[in-house]
C-alpha cells in the first residue's frame, strides 16, 4: 500500500514470498506479473543497486536497467554482469544460476553503432535458443519509471571475443614448453572464465587433479557436464591430443546451437591449426594471430637484431626506435652466442629462449665456456646484458607489466610482477612513478599500432634508475595475468586485486580450502560477493593461483594474509618439495657437467685429429725432401 520509492522497514520479504507461492500455485501468469511487480518495486526502492536493508528486503545489487539474456543473434554488450548465485548450507559450495544479463565482453566495444541503443527494459528468462539453439520468443515489458535517460545504452561488440559469441577455450602449451606444470596449469586456469551453459573448455584427460578442480568449478559456477571436453591425456601437447572424435563432438555442439562461436587458444600454433581448420566451414572464428604474425611479433626475438644480420633493425626498432631495451642479440648457434657475448662486453649475461614463458629456460651466464656448450633445448634464444634492477621496499625486483586484448589495454591499472628468481609468483598494484607508467604505455601503444594484434598479449618492463626497459614480449598468447584481470572484469570490476601463486597442500582438497575461506568470512562468491578470495587455479598438491579482491591495496593484503595460512604445507610436504628441488638442480648440474665433458672430449678429439694431420703433413714433407 506504500508508494514506490518510499524507504520503510515494514515491507517484509517473507510475506512477499508467501504471497507469490500461493498465487503461483493458482495461475502462472499472475505469478509472473507479481514477480515483475516485486522486481520493479525493488528497483524503484534502490534504482542504482546496493543494499535494501532500509526497506527490510535482502536482495543482490541490481542496476536500473535489466535485459533478458539473448541468443547470439540478439545478444548485446552491457556493463559487467555475470551469474546470479544461491547458497545452500545443505549442498556445500554455492551453485550458480545462469544470469538474466549478458556476460561482460572480453574485447573492445563499438561505440559508434547508435542503431543498437536500447530504450526499453526487457524482462525475460534465459531463452532456450541461446542455450540450445531452439526457437525463442521474448516478451518485452516497458517501464518508463525504470528506463531513464541516464540508463546505459547497450551496444553490440565488434570483437570476436564479444559477449554475444560463445567460446571454446583451448589452452594447451606451446610445442617448445617442457614443464609438466605448463601442461596442466594452462588449461585449468581458464575454468573460472566460462559462462554457465554457454562456453566450453578443452582439458587434458587422465589427470585426477584437473578433474577435481573442474568438479569444484562446475559446482560453484553451475556449469554443465558438456562444458568440459577431455582429451585422452596420452600426449603432452594438448593440441596434438585433440583427435577427430573430439572435433566431431565440438562440431555437433556448434551445429546444434545456431550460434556464432570463437575458438580461444592459448596461442595459435601449427598443432592448433591442424584440428581447428576442420571447423572452418562452421560459424567459428579464432581469437589469436596467424603464424606469420607470431614469427614476426610473437616472440622475444623481436627485441633485438640477429647477430648474423647486424645491419637489419630489430622489429621493435622498426616500430619505434626510441623504445629502450636491454643490450642484446638474437642467436641461433653457439658461435652466435660467443660473438654476441663479445659485443655485449659484460661479464654477466642472460640467456632467454624467444618462445619461453614464466621464466622457463632463462639462465644467467658469466663465462664463455657455458655459451660454447649451450645446446638450445628451447630453440633460438636472446643473449642480453644483466641489468642492475631497482628494488621495491620489500626487496623484490621491480618488473611492471601491461596486457592487452586485440587493440585495447586489458585493465587500466599497471601491475608489478612479484618476482622470485627468473619467474613470477603473482601480481600486485604497481609502485612505479606515473612518468614510468606513461612511458611504458606509450611503448605498448606503439607496438599495438604497428603490429595490429587480433588476439591477446602482454609486455614486461624492468626498472633501471627509474627508467622503463622493455624486457619481454609475451605477445601472441595469453599471459598469466589475463585470468585475474578478466575474472575481476567479470565479477568485481571496481575492485583492486592481489594475485599470488604457490604450491598447494597435498592433503587439502580445493573444496576444503574454499570451505575454510567461507568459515573465515573471506570467500569470494562469484555473482554475489564484491570482495574476497577465490582460487583461480587449484591442482591439489601441485600448483595454485589465487585472487584477493578488495576496496584498496591494503585490504587486498589483509585478505591475502587471512587466506594464505590455509595453504601452508605440512612439514613432510615441505621436505618433499625441497628434496624435489634439490633433485632437479642436481640433475641439471649433472646434465651441464655431462655436456661440458662431452664438449671437452670433442675439443680433445679435434685437437688430436689436427695433431695427426699435422704430423702426417710433416712426414710427407720429410719424405719429399729426402727424395729430392
């Protein structure tokens, strides 16, 4: 009986629910109308979203305009909005319901298409066509009080990663990668980016830890079984393990959906194209670069001139000669390395594989003999000077990073990599000066303008006396920080984030870890929470990646310190991890020693052959002299 907009505590949620139950039992149409009325009432009480405590109603935040989910032919891009969730104590972790709002786009939005502006408010359930490719019929309901002039206009994305397209995430390692962690981490860390009932992830089969994390994500986000397609697990490279049976499965899903799809690989490779080309006759596009682009712009070799072609400018020089990079050269042979070492003129240098990731294959060298015996296990490398890096107050080397999707920066914020040796252990808010950030952004804009990427990528910088050195091109592929940035954009776009990686306890299941977070009051519930901690990756007893979302950096660190103790390793596992590390180091040293011994033996053999040849020549000369 109260007018709309009046904030009174007399409105009772239980009474409304009981009335709706009785009415719905009588006639479905009246139920829908009553439900719509309550929805509009709630929006009138709080048209900008937030708490309904003053009205006595508990409700998730709601925007002034809501739009029913639509199929690929009708979907439009809106402000970040994702799944609605419900929590049931009897059923454990929260289970998702598909949102009535289209998901946030992960690519740029066309701001020029005024024909797609929405002036009415649509209230509908999720259409079957968007889910299953069936016919749909959406009834529009207009409410002039809700749809105001200030309501955001919805526009179709011109990105093939736009929200109106369904996605197939396939993040297998590159052929050059060797680590087991890369084999399983890369595919699993995209699971938090799927949209319930829409997207698919290809995962390595025959791996129990991956299966456990998939089951956790399926429960929390409300995914369906068909949203994960598993390989046999017999081959290290997941693209090589994607067989015709899997391609037929994908073809059936795509064909029956009547929707447009996007293949989202970790990186486009010939192995990926082998099976992706079999879907080329369907409405499927690839979010990524072609192989020619990868050869030119998608590797670290673009930073430097090749030692065999010193008169040819590097790719970065061609794009912008003012970009500062470490002194170095691209090398293909051990002779190249020796020559580059002499030209660099520094005792300590760094060897970097041009297709490496997460510090893989990076070694520090301080003598020419190590370069003479280097056997290029990861292919072509860069040899660079070792820089004297600036340090943060906690002693961590300052290594800021920027990321992009297509021609747009991914997130406005700069992040500092939390470095441990040659690898990163997470990201945090950058501590570099604004002038540093401006120059770094200028460098990335120059790269984007010159290379015109169609997929993901990122660049790393090092700080030397406050000056940004472009030190790494992680272009043409997804970077580790894409997942936390995209997750935040989907679920809490205004929050600060702190992300960290660690070895997960052998005895702690991901569901148990999440329950600890819930009991501590710091769990992030996608679709409900604004702040909290969530596992973006959790392979039990192996590796994990976690995000803390909060109002500011200080609160992020508080969440980190609240959650991280749950991940403490047992003394036995600590000893096991330490022993495994020592074993790896011993094996690496033994391999280096073996290579060195073989190289010494080869040099001795060549010296002996040369001595024998010289002795034979002297003997021949003596014979000739005697005969003369």
